[in-house]
C-alpha cells in the first residue's frame, strides 16, 4: 500500500506502520517485528485490562478511587482532577474538568492490582497480552510516567492484535466496548496534550475519542467516531468504525511538532487510498 510508505519521508530513525481492515485484511510497512516504546499508547492496554476486570467483577466503575469523590470511572476518563504528573488535584471536584493525567492512570493500575491481588503487570499479562498473542510485548517501569500510563514495549505486529481486539472484541463483550468508546462525563473541556484546549475534550473509558476535536492527531477525514491514543514516543493507534479500519504507527522519535505536522496527512492519505480503490475497498 503506497500511502504507508510515507513514513520513509519522516525524519525518524526507525518506523513501522500497519493498516487493518475490519474483515482481517492487513497491510504493513517498515520494521514490523522491532520492539518500540509505546509511551501513552500503553493506556489502551491498561484500559482493556480494566474492562476485563470490570466484567470479572474485580472492581466496579463506581468504586471509590483517587482523590475524595473520585471513582474508577473518573480515573479512566481523566476526570478525577489529578494532574498530568505529580501533585494535588487541580480541579474543584471530580467530574468538573478533563485533566489528562498519568498519575491518575497509575492510581488506576494500583487499584486494579489491589483488587485482583496480583501485581498490575501480571494481571495485564494474563488478562490481555497472552490471550491476544502479544508475545513480543511487555511492561516495564517508566520512571517518569509509570507502568500503567506509559510502560509498554513491543512490535507493530502485537499492536495490530490490540487494534483487532478493539475492532471485534474477544476478551470483553461488545456492549462493554461500546460503553468504553462512548463519552464518559459528557461536556467536559480540557487540554489535549500537544493539540491545545478542546471544547469539549471527549474521552471514553481510557480511550480518547476524536469527536469534533480540532486540531487533532488523526486525519481531517477520519470520522468523528474514531478512537484510540497517541504516545509521546512518536506512536499512535486509531480505529475508525465508519471507515472499518485501524491504523497503527510506531517510531522512536519523541512526539513534537514534527508528529503534529505529518500524522494527520498520513492518516488522510491512507483513507484516500482506500476510498480511491487503489486497494480493494473495505466493505460499505
């Protein structure tokens, strides 16, 4: 697929990209077996592990967690009021603002470990990585951002498996995933890191929702139903249910203005190639 080759034009040392259709067809380009740091794309794995835990009854969305008045749902939806990194809550009370929070996700991981009675990394391994066949992936301590927020490492091949799970879930019920990609605490404004204030800054249960956000790291032609996450290590994964496809991209250059410049047109080029029939079109 020619559009995937656009990553060769980027000023990055290593890169890989893959496009997955809803019916299982896959196109990849680049270093697909190389292990990359996922950074905040790890939050998608943590979110999925949390959904498994919710279905198992390990904990509940309404269980208290984080600062006073906050719950598991608030932590997942970046609405607990906890800050980006360390410190006291920076909003009046949970549910008032969308404050993207690594410390909140690490608190979520600690709650999951306590409720499950095993270390967070072990729960993720047995609940997500092994069942999905993500054999080349692992979690390890990120000293600045923490394991649940940013500790994932692995190859494109494995993140394609994760994308497939978000397209057609096997570890949780479709109804559970539908709830996870619906807006949690609608109407909250907030900052999308790297892309400024968004009104509203919609988020699901650990999963970022594109909605009407602008500017954004996905393409201008991605549907408003697109969801996923990007990472500070130059990585992203999005699923567009309307286009019936998912795009995953991994690099080892830290996110900065370069990524905000090249990622949206890259996604647009991929979607245009699909729509133009350069490859067999995805089913309508």
